[in-house]
């Protein structure tokens, strides 16, 4: 039986008098893999920040892993159970730190080595996670020396180091070339296919970046949910045309999607 790991009811987020999200009702179960799409400024990253317990709503309720996160103290206790990879987090990681240490520090929820000590089991898990994302050969390299694609994979490896119950990915394939994108999408598809993997929510701008095996999609337009549900039903030509304001044809093959203007 699946359980709900994210529940939002009547959620709104306002900043400086501007409404970023409103009337959001959304649920994610632990065996689901969601993709979030929508135009620039639709509120996608804000939705992910709510799911990461990084911000609290201006109205409505957000329940994560059975805990109401309206209270900031409760939210802080939940964050170690939520894996989160984003370009904003990448900028906080020390470029002079080794890749292995970048992974290890996730166990303590910090971004750089200090006085903490790690056991052999921590290092073995770190190497295993790096190997799963094809970056174990980079363990002794400095994070700042890696290519963009390698950094993206290290970020995701870091986000799963603590064995989270929810994995959130904010545009993991952004800025990658075709080869690096396809390698990352392949790895994410394999990870998503494993029944032992946690619930996954990924924000992207492009349907081509959605890995095979993702099960659900939500379309945000103007801070509101325009469509939500099973991925094949939600990512229709009509829904995407309406969301992005351009007539597009959406096609799928082998679990992957493409979109082009008519």
C-alpha cells in the first residue's frame, strides 16, 4: 500500500505583495515519480521549496512525511529526510572540496567538512552511491574541477546519500549538452524504476528531459495547477499548448516525450 509523502491543501505563497502560488491542492505518494512543468514564473521552484520544507505557505497546509510543516521547528527536523538537488544548492557547495567529502557531508546535513567524523560504513555508502551515478572515479577530484554534467550527477548522488524518503530535483538536466543530458536521464530512469527508490519530484522546462518511468505530471500556469494526474494524460498536446501559449504536438515513445510547434 502506498502512503502520501506530500500533501498540499489550499496552499498559497505570497512575496512582497505578489502571489506566487494559489489554490494548490496536490498529493504525492511514495511510489510515484512526478514531473512539474510550466512557463517561466509559473511557481515551479516555489512548489519544490514547499515540498523541501525550505519555506512555509502564506495560506493553506503542507504536510510532508505525515508532519505539518507550518511550524518552522518541525520543518527543520524533516529536512534530513528529504533529498534536494538544485543549482542554488550547487553554488553553496565548496568548489575546493573533494567529491567524496561533498557526498559524506550530506550525512550530517552540512555542505563542508569541519570536525565531524565518519565511520567506514559512511565511506562505503558514499562510494556505492557515487558508483550508482557513474562518478566514483571522480571521488578524489575537487568539485570545482568537474564538468557541469559531472557536477549534476554528484549533486544527485549527494541528495540520495542519506537515504531520503522524498527526492526533489530542480532542473537537473539544465545547461547540459545532449550526451550529458541523455546519460543523466538514463540514470534517473533506472533509479526511478527501482521499487526501493523514494518518491521523486522533478522540475523541468522540457519534456525531452523527463526520464522513462515517471508516472505523474503537474502543469503550473500563473501559480495555479492547470492540469495534474497520470503523465500520459496530463502531458497532452492540448494541455501543453494551453500552458505555454503555443500550438505544440506532444509525442511519446518508449516512455520518453518530445514536443514541437505545429
